């Protein structure tokens, strides 16, 4: 597994980089050797944030952890990602066996407009047709409250979202 460790508004020390790489080796047994993983560390006030992103054919596994200590954040996010993989192992096996986990990480960039509200983050990703069940799995793996996908039954773009009551909602075009 190839791991890239980056810092957002901070300098990553060699010790912290080595620690993150060492902890990521725990996840190597789940992925082929050509897998590319991204570890991003940031400090905002006294919050230490670590995000792990592992793209694979058909989806993305992502975990984020915020604590008061960078070392605890690293340990917690690795444990969180491993729990996600184990929990969804049977659903992921078909992708794991077919040369998975080798798609590039989606690109992010900042838009610099000056007037009024502005777009501060743009996320581009390819959409592949998938069932509602696959979309629910991807939304859970990403840890997001919504997920945009192309419904394989209707070929329409749908939005799946988590409601305040814990259930899921689906937005379909007419």
C-alpha cells in the first residue's frame, strides 16, 4: 500500500509521518499492494484532525477523527476505518477480488470569487450506475449524511440522505 501523508496548515514532523505510515500498515492486509491511501492531518485551534481516504474501484472508504491529541486521532481513525472494512467485508469482497482500490482520489480546489457567498470547495467524481443498496453502503463507508448516485434501475441521478429520525430518504427527479 502506498500512503501519502499531508498536513493542512501544519508541518508534519518525521516522527508523526512515520507513526502514521506504521499505523496504516495495519490496513495493508485488506488491500492489494498498488492501493493508494491519503492521510491528511490538520490542527484547528486545539482540535487535531486526521482524515484517511482510500479509493477503490466502485467507491471510497473514508474516516475522520477529531480529538485534542494528534496521536489519539491517528489511532482512532485507523480503528474506525478498520471497523468499516470489517463491518462491510462481505459487501466489499466482490470489489476486493477484482483489482479494486486503485482509482485516484477525487480532486478538490478552491474557487476565489470576491462578491457574496462563494463556493469554497468543489468535488468532482465519476458516477457509475448503482442500486439503492450500494448507495447506502457507500454513504455509510464515507460517513456522510447524503450521497449522490445514478440509479441503475432508472438511469436518473438520485440523492440519498439520512433523516433526523435515523431513517433514510431518497430524492428522485420527476
